[in-house]
C-alpha cells in the first residue's frame, strides 16, 4: 500500500501531462536544516523513509538526504546544511545534520543528532480526520558560540501533521510546540533558560508535482536574548519519485532590531533525495 501522500500526488488532481499517466513522486518529509524529517525550519510528524512500502518487513527504511544553501544578504550570512535520516520499524526516525554558517567571514560549525517517535500514524483506525502525531528530540552543538552561552543543548518537540485530500486541492497542515534553549537555532549558543514556542506549516499542491507553502517558527524570548520569528514562502518541485528541488524566500527577522536578534531576509535553495 502506498503512503497517503503518494496517493494524493497520484490521484487527488486530474491533470493530463502529454496525455500520459502521472508518475509516482517524491514527498515529505524532507531533511530540514538540522537534518530532521520536516520542512526547512520545522519537523513534520511523518518519519523519514516515506518512499518505502509500509508493508515492507525491513527493519530500517531506505535513507534520505538533503542539502540546503541559505544566503541572507542583509546580514552577509551564507548558511550551508546537509542532513540524512532513516526510520526504524516504521516508527523511530534517526537523523544527523551538519551546518556551516559564515557570518561576515567567521565560520561556525553546528552538528545535530535527532530522534523522532511516531505515536499515532495518519488516519489511524481508518479515521480520515486523524493526523500523524510524533514527539522528538534534537541534541545540538556549535562552535564559536557567543561568550557566556553554552555550546550545546537539546530541543524537545511535539508535532501533528495531516494531509487533507477532500478539498479542491490537497493541503498539508502541520503544527507543534518546541521546547528549546537555542539562540538563533543554536548558532549563537544556548541560553540558561528554556522556553516553549510554536511552529506551523501550510502547503497546497496546485499540481501533483508542485507544492506552494508557508512556514513559520516562533522565536524564543529569553530574559537577555530574544530570538526573532522566522518565516518563509517556498516552492517545491517533485521531479520524480526520488528527487525534490526547493526554492524559497526567507525572513529571519529584522537585522536592525534593537529588541530581537534577527538576520534579515534572503533566498534559499535545496535538493532532497530519497531512495
């Protein structure tokens, strides 16, 4: 049985391309900037390895890989990330992400080790209104962090994700809560305080091989360090059953703000490959 997302790509829209049938296409989750199965900033409830037949008796899913390049021109920041993920027993995702951030020529290296547990599969019990629900954690460490900040920390999150196919066009909705000590995702180190924030994703599939979406991540507000909110507008092209290409406009907060730490806006490109 194909995954629900694959079904949506194949049958939710009647689009004729050169009078031929629509092929199977790649889909979410991608490896996000921290390597976790998700979008760009945020995790999704779906574990990695969705390309694999869910009836397979394999203990571990096929792996998936993602690469990102972010250019924040206002802050003169170049941000490169690569990640990989796979899922054990269709339930437990394990991931790794490496990031290289170059603000004004100074290199910061960041590593992320993540795990995610799928608590409730999507449409559980043949109930179409049930979202996928997962919880996860990401251990992060960074070099050259801000003075007085920790160089490592752990994020905890809970997220629910649902693909709605009953609308004129398929819509993917996802949202959750993040408990974190991160300062600019950990690039500027980790705070002594821990805060709870929210995140969401909305994507519409106007064509079976295209997704248009919006992503939002609320910034943690510590006593002495206040993160800006992040958001992006993105376009994902599902090239074939393995490859996805993504382009986005990202806003990482007002660079000149005196109340929140922002990195300005910029452009994002990504290539994702799932075996």
